[in-house]
């Protein structure tokens, strides 16, 4: 899906009135011998809007005021530092001498007829791990076969409002609001909605990433 969106942007598909507006986010983490490396990006209507490199997250498009963005950057830095600490702790208890790669791909689409579609997908080492059903705020295990780690992760993610109702609100409301504002600015779609641009949690809910990797490491990566 992401390569298709990038290709569409390169070919100027965003200018087509029949093409949906999109706000998509990709966040990746690699864990090896107690160390964590982060990178990712977000794109709004085919334009790079945010960039994550290591512990630095940059706002490429001015979607938030400087003061608001400064607070957002601090929140991200604080979380990533906390995450690294957890990984080091887990690594001491359950050492792993192989690399684990986790990818979170999420976002929303706004179609010309006013309908919207949101999604959140998690892959582990290139294999589908979990997906989030936005409509009913539930997680589904995607890992092939019977796997206790994926089952445990699914059960844990369903316990907390942050990873269910809050995530549903982010994808269904905050993300779509961003696209509605963009639509009003570009005139791609007539809309009476003039909701303020509230970016929410940049690059999605980082808590999900930490919980998914934490669960995997804590259970020994079996």
C-alpha cells in the first residue's frame, strides 16, 4: 500500500479529484542486543509531513504552531528514552542475539464523496503480526498459525483505553479532521466542516509500539 501511495504522489494522482486524500504514517523499530533504532515518516496528501530519525522527530509541514510542536517533540523524546530503557532491562533478563524488526503502518483516507477509511497494521520481522479494526476498536492477531506471543499481545492491547478507544478516536476523528482541513484548503472537495487542525499524537500512538516490542522481548522472543 505504501509504495502505491508514493507512486501515486510521483505521478500526480493527488491532483485527480477522484483520488482520496491520505494521511499515512510509518514507524519502524529495530532491536538488537539491547539497543533500539527508530525511524519513520508521515505524509499528507503525498507530501512528507513528518520525519523520525533516531530520537529526532521533525515537522516538515507547518501543521502545528512552534510552541505546540516543541511540546510534541519533547513528548516523543521522553517516550523514546523510556522505551530504550525498557529494552535494555528486558535484554538483561532475556538476552537475544538476533535482530527483531517491528513496523507500524497507520493512517486514514478521505474520499471525494465524504466517506473515510482508517487502518493500523503491525508487522514483526516482515510478517503480519496484528491489525486494528477501527470500526469496533478491536485488535486481531494476524500471525500465521498458533503463536502465544501474538495471542498475548492481542489480549494485552485490548485491556487499555489508550490502545482501543483512544486509538479509534485518533484514526476516526483526529486523522480525518486533518484531511478535511486539507480538503477545504485545496478545494478538492466541498465540505462544510472547518474543524481546527489537531494533530494529536504524531506518528500514531507510540505506546503501541513500546507495548508490542516489550511483550515480545519480555516473553523471550519465542
